[in-house]
C-alpha cells in the first residue's frame, strides 16, 4: 500500500495493482513458479497447503519491486514478465525467506523467518534494488527464533527490528541507517512480540502476536522503552495498516488456552483508544496446521485514503477474496 492509495495484491504468484480503490486492476509482474505450483493453482486448497502465495512485497523509491514467497526473494521492475531471483550472499547457509520486507533510504532490508534450531538468524540488506543481498547482522543461535519485520523510522533515522517468539527471543531492536550497528531496545517479554507497528512520533503502538498470553495493544516510548498495555484483543495480531485517519488491526485464529476465539476480526480506531470491530469472520473447517490459520489480511503500509482493503484467508465466506469499502463515519 502506498500513501497515494495505490494497492498491490497477488493472486497465486502474479502481482497486480489498483490505483482506483480496487475498481480495476492491472497485472504488474509475477514470481517464477515450477510445474507443481502451477498445477496447484487449479485448487484453492492445494494452494493453501503449499502456501502458494506472495508472502512479502516492498516497492522502492524508484518503483522497483522486491518480493518473497516460501522459496526465495525476487526483484525487478513493474512490467517485467517475471521477477528475477535475488542473489543472497549467505556464506553457505541457505537464507530463509522473510515474512516482511522493509525499505529505507537507498536500501531494502529483511530478516530470516522460520523455526530452525541451532543456527544463527540473520538480517540481509541490498543497496542495488534487491538484485543482491549481503548479511548485515547475525543473531546467535537461539537468540531469536526468527525476525518478523524490519521497519524504517524516518524521524529517528534508523530501522526497528521486530523478533520472536519465546523466552528472551521476542524483542524490538534498532538497526542503524548505515546498516552497521544493531542494539536491543526492549526484549524478553511477550509484550514485545510484534509483527507490525504504528509510528506515532514519540512512541510505537502495536498489537501483540502471541499464543502464550492474552493479546493487547501496547504503547512503547521510543526514548525510555517504557511500555503500557491498552485494550485487549481476542487473537494474535499479525496485520496492521492505516487508511486515511483510521488505524486498522486484525486478529488471527490461533487457538490457545488464552486465545480461544474461532473468529478472525477487523478493528478500526481514529485515536488508538476507542476501537470498533467492523468485521468478524469464522475460521473455516480445514485444519489450520495444513490449510493455514484463519486470518483477515491487511496490506502493509499506509494510505492517505479512507478506503479499507482486507482479504480473507481460511475463513468462511471470504477465503481468497478481497473486500474493499469505505469505513462508516470516515468523514466525521
């Protein structure tokens, strides 16, 4: 999602774009796919089983695109028939594709995402539009389970690095703008386990992503590291976006003793205090481990338009569908 409202979406591994709030779409490019994945496109369940989708996408200042699926990282320009696979200097240890991709001034950065044991997890950066990535930081084995996201802070002039998942692993760290220095800011509690954040100037605001304790909104002071919990949410929060003056957060169906809800939900707020649930979708009947958690997926980024876009994954009535609409009261 871009500030001007341009929306990117994918169908299987094809990337499409809308400039008119979803009224029309144009094909932009695609990720390469092998014969097995091409055959899976005939079946929504097969696509879900194989996670046949674009998992992360970033648009750079010059218009180039960097994308990832479960196979690798790819880069190119809109209009290319296929994005080219990025060269990753991994030192012989294959890089794990990211959950999210962050773009900063002159660089694109990602962290490895997966659940390996006994190996370092690394941050990679590219200064040539995603053609080639090199490691810029390595977490010691066990220091983090994986990296959720890397977010550029234009005011503070550094990146926020969001990690998970257990014991001392969840945390929020700072990566310098020159990509040379990393330091922990807060870590070691589930309240610091986040996937996306709202940058509110002097603080970060986010909803937690945990199955170990009740999820909630958290406000984190950028200067002191002091955190305050806000309203609770009924499930893990993986997606967040801004549409005009509205903040939006969704919950995912990841049942646990403290998060028993079987519904994915969409919440909106204008002030980060009063939240309103505007959509609720029950998990479908297919097993979550094989056919994905029930989620309402928001685009990454921020739009100046008050038009909301959300797609369904493994939820009844909305699986594989994109819904677009104005938020009631957006003009008030």
